[in-house]
C-alpha cells in the first residue's frame, strides 16, 4: 500500500471527528445530529439493523461498556452505529423531509453495561481502496455524544501491517475479529468511556 494511502487510513481511524462523506451528503440539509433520531422510550440493550434477515453475512456485535476505570459497568449508555450495505454504498432513505442512512441502529446498555447489535458485514466497492467499516457514536448519561474510532475488520486484506502497527502504537482498539457461531459471525467489542474523547 502506498504511503499516502496508509496515512489516509490512519487519519480516518484515529480521528474521532471523522465523518463519512455519504453521511455528510445525507444530513447537509439538517443541523440535527442523526444520533438523536431515536425514541429513548423504545431503546433496549439489543437492536437489529434494517434488512438484517435478508443479508448473507449476518453479524452479531456484542460487548460491555465500562466507566473510565475500565471495571465498573456503564448503564444507560446509548451506542449508535451506521454502515454501508454489502456493496460498500451508503443507502439513503427519506422519512418526511429528512434523509438518513438506511442501515443504522441504537442500543442502550442494561445495568451490567451489556449491549448487542444484530447487523451484517458491510462491503466495499470493487473500485475503492477504502476499508470495510462501521461508524459508531456513543453517549453516556448527561454527557455529549462523541464518535468512536471507525470499526474495521481483521480479515480485510486492505488493512495492512503498517496500519495495524500504527493503530497499536496509538492505543487504538477498533479492529473486529469475527468468529463463526452456528450460522452467524460474532465480534466481541468492549468499550471504555473516555473523558478525553468526550471533550474532542
């Protein structure tokens, strides 16, 4: 992988304020963060992404969110994800006068800090050098939402050794390792709330 491409990916991964271009297009007519398109009264610690049942590579992302001490489970934390479809494109749908990414979902951790998403492995365009990815946003009670590093996939051939080494050096843990359980792929992703990231 050429050096400038490597630097581009590192910048994408390490920047907590990185926005996907399709997302910018989808929300350019609105000042409201898409994160807030949920109804908190219906949130639970388990959520299913739209079109999940029709997807071939079904994926379960599950884990525990902890307070900044890395030990205490963080309850009532809202975690949001959005992602491209299996072809690597963001599908945009319109609801009333508002447009948004089709493949998105929210969870709210239980008293043990646990959460689970049922989604699918996103794809990437054949002509693109972009990595497969899922974009997460998190919000603790009484705190402002903030972006987490983009989730990447361990089996993505575009994720080079140089990228991995630099992420490890920076302490960035955003690579999902998938394991097959029956007919579904499973990724474990624990999260520690971080005050420094909240203030970015």
